[in-house]
């Protein structure tokens, strides 16, 4: 009896270790294909995303905790984004950090 249980466990563990990822990979591939055909192709038929001119403005928040050396470059890069932004601000929360130099 114990020998049969050991044999069953020695067969079941490799089957599970191979079978579960194999089945789940097919599940996710079929789900991804269905999503593409149902949602993304329908979005293309509707004209795709909106043009840049009518996007709503955004806010860019840059955390600057201990980033005094890199803050200027980061803020200049954020300012150079092609998106319409209403405001850009840097945030630092401690008196001892180097981010207050930005």
C-alpha cells in the first residue's frame, strides 16, 4: 500500500509541475488572442486613440528625496515631454535631504 502511494506521488508531482504551467500558458495565450480580436481590433475600427490636440492636461509630480544632483535633469526632462501639462512640481519631505536644492 505504501509503495503504491509513493509511486502515485512520484508520478503526480512531475505531471503537476509540467501540466499546470503548460495548461496555464495556453489559457493566457488564448485569452490574449481573444482580447486582441475583441477589444483592440474594435478600437482600431473606431479610429484609434484621440489626437494629441484634444488630450486633457496632466500634472507631473517628481519626488526629489535625496536627489539633489539629479533633480535638475529630471525636471528638465519632464518639462520636455510632448504632453500638455498644466503644472510640474517637485516634492521633498525632509530637512536633511539633498532634494531641497532643486
